[in-house]
C-alpha cells in the first residue's frame, strides 16, 4: 500500500519544482529581516551577505504517516570576504523509498553598501524506488536594496530557466517574491511581501520578529494565498550554537514543524 501511495505522490508532484516541495510550507520573504532559520537565504540568495560562517542541520517532519516524506537537510555557509559569500545545501539527504534530493549552490555579492545580489543553482532529482526517477536544473536570482537604516526592498525570481521534471515549459512553477523589510526599532522587525505564482495565483504576507530577551526571538507570519500561518522561536544558547523551531499551518498540507540546529563561527 505504501509504495502505491508514494507512486501516486510522485505523479502528483511531477509538474512541480523541488523548491515548491521543500519550501512550500514556509512563509518566505524577499528581504528576510524576520527570518529565524539558518536556511533563510534559500528565500533570496542576496540575503547571504548577512550570514556568518556556519554549519546547519535542518529537519522537517511531515505529519502524513509516511516517514519517507520527512525532509532532512544539511547546509554550510562560508564568507570568502566582506562582500562575497557562498553556501551549499544538501536537501533530502536520507530519503530512500521516495526521494526528492536537491543539492543547491548559492552565491551572494555585495556590490556597494546599498546593494546586494545573489543566485541559486539547484539540481532537482525526484524518484520512487524501483519505479521511476527524473531530474532538472533550476536557477534563481535575487537582489536587496538597502534604502536607509530602517527600510530595505528586495525581490527573488525562482526557476527563471523554466526547468521542470517534464523537460518542457508547460505548467512550470515560477515564483516571484518582492517586498519591503522594515526595522521599527532594534527589537522589532517587519517583512511585507507580494507572492506571485506566475499564471496561477498571488497573495500578500506580513511577518514580524520580536526580540524577547537577549538571544531569544519570536516570529509570527501570515500569508493570504495559499492561506498559511507560521510562528517560530530562535534561541541562541551561546554565540556559536543556535536552535530554531518553526510551526506552520498550511491549508493544503496541514501542520508542519521545522527544527534547525546551527553552529557558527
């Protein structure tokens, strides 16, 4: 029974990009001031300019009764110099019976104090054991403009090469996220974004992050379409060790949990 369900799932996701599967349940932001998780730069590679050197382990259990759908990721970030940062992620590293494995390379460069740009290159491989597998490359670009100390604007365009598991251009999911990041004060940050699934639908999101105490943060976010709510906390136990937890309720997939452990230097 399990293999039949996974085969059906494979067919359902066949027209989708892997990024939809890995990040569908997170309410993402173009500037990312309110981000908690270490993998925030997957939202917009230009956000890498704010990253520290780190190694992260990220788990996303899917409440479906099928452990093969659980997502395990491993990622690392490295600052080459004050302007150039690279990151490598291995997404879906332990799945076997049903797998959607996506290694991702991210690059970000700060051209001037007011502008940063970045790109993601992802190899997407999906398959069901002893049934079928297929793959494609996807390419994302993004930028952030720092207007002043309190206001930034940014955008990210995903899958600009229109890659798909079908190998053609029909029914390909391309996504645009654009918006603003607002620093209300040192403790309270806001992201406002417009999410566009090209030729399908669009929605607005509002997210806020508040510093409760020293290295303890809380985040709340809401997306209008698809209707989603997310909350999370980030705890810095030391300057080198950080624990993040996110909970997201999505109208399609229900309750989703994220846990991320990060070591940085």
